């Protein structure tokens, strides 16, 4: 049986946001930057007007009893965020190699939600019913001119982090 938990409010936000970002930020908490194209943190913010914050949500289904972890998205006032909690990764007009490669992100990128699937059961016994849960697990931001894609993916393991990965 397939259970769809595709949040309409998240879908509507992505369909209606007009990206005018000037910076990409990562929350300092649990921040790690293992290489030039993958960054992990508790949250990623695409700062501008409006800013879009991305993090891992926790949701519960009652029947069957399932906890799952979709991507959380919320528009924020860029001035309301405490800048001491965030690390700026890239800026519009930045001069580092990474910043030059993602300048398309600060132009007019396309946004779309990607569906994640998780297999689950309503018990451990052999006759337990099996389910396939579908929910929004990541946000894809792409350049309509084909210069690159950026994925922000929610993961509950380890420590409820989001991963930002870029492909050029």
C-alpha cells in the first residue's frame, strides 16, 4: 500500500516563491564542509527577499504508527535571522571559484520538490502489512540555462541534518 504525505503547504510555497537571493548560508550548528560541492548543517538559508530556510521536519502518522522526516521550508525575513548563528557560504557577485560556479543561483533559478520514499510496516511479525511512504524529502534548484543544480536534502540520520550538494 502506498501512503502519500505530500505537504500541500510546502508545495504551494515552492510554486509561489520568487527567488531573489543574495547569499547562501549554513547554520553553524553541526556544520561540515567536506568538499567544495557538499555541505551539511542543521539548516541552509537562501538569504534575500524573502529568505528561504531549509531544515529537517519530524512528522507522525497515527495509523500505521510511522515517524518520518520531510524537508521543512519556510520564508523568513532576512533581517530577523541572527547572523551569529550562520556561516555565509557564497554571495552574489562573489569571487571564489565556488561562488563563480553558482552565480546562476542568484539570477532566476527554477525550484521543484523531489519525492522521497520509505518502506515501513505496521509491526515486526511476519504478517505485518507493508507500506511505501512518499513525502517531499528534498528541494532541487536548477539553472534553466543548464549551468548547474543544487539539491538540499533532509536526512534524520545522523542528527537531523540537511545536505546541500551542487552539480555543475
